[in-house]
C-alpha cells in the first residue's frame, strides 16, 4: 500500500494541524509503513483492535488516540495506554476514567452537531452543564470539542455544522472562562472544510492512502 502523506500535508499546508490516522482498516504492518511516512498520531475506535495494535507497535514513537465510543466496562483495558480520548460525552464514562486513570487524560467532548440519531454525543445545550459536572474529576483534562458532520456532498450543511463548534467555543469561554482551543473535526471527506473552521486535529483514514480527485 502506498501512502500519500506528503500530498495530504501539502493540501493542509499548516504544521500546527495534527493528523490523526484513523486506523480502523489498517493492519499493524500498514501502520508501520504509514509511521515511516511521517504520521505519528494513530486513532483506533475499538478496544480489542487498539490493544492488538498497541502491543504490535510498542517499539515505535506513537501518540495514541481513542476515537470511537468507549464503553464504560472496557475503560480499564485501554485507559492508561491512550494519550487522547475523542469521545467523552457521559458522566458515567468520565467517572470510570477518573477512577482508573493514573494521570490526567486529554479529552475531547463529543457533540452531535448533525443531530442524527445514529451518532453519539451531547446536544449543544448540554455541553456547558456537562463541563461544570466534570470539574471535580482531576483525571479528566478537557482540551477541546469533537464533532462529526453529516455525510453529504452539500458543503454548506457541513460548514454550518462545524460552525456550531466555533460558536460553542466562544460561549464556553464567555460563560465558564474556560478556553478549549482544540477542535477534533474533519475526516477524509470533509477535512478541507474543517480547516476553514479552525480544526486542530483531523481524523483521516482513506485519504491517506488514496489520492483525491482534483
């Protein structure tokens, strides 16, 4: 498999953007090849697959992200091996992480910006109360917001959904005096739109090994 890391980096054209390779469909061998092309942040969305890949790549300098839904009962399997969690949206999960984590975990609050029933995450109006609820948990370090736009070719819809997180960042800063600068938005189909809405973390999969059509 040939990876187009430089092609994607040139499209992004910003060294301050973190590319998180979504490795759901990558084997450990392919991940090693991807690592050699300059990608060092990997994101997995299943606990069993994470454990397999984490163990296979222990000798490599990797920042590990968990980008899928983390079940409370499986927290203990991965929580002290990951560097970031992109899918925090229940207090029950936060409590379990706080109980088992040995150092503060960088977390993104997941928000359902597309209002689709099939997607997880908080509603916009529930985010500020949730952040207040998290305050006493010293092993939870909220660094930003995460959202997935609707899978559509309508760029205006995608843009409007990402804008919700830009507006929410401002509201959080005004009401809670809490700065959450990181935005985990943008996947292979919409990452260029996400960049226009101040994305700092892009969760990319297929675009890393399949050249985009100009």
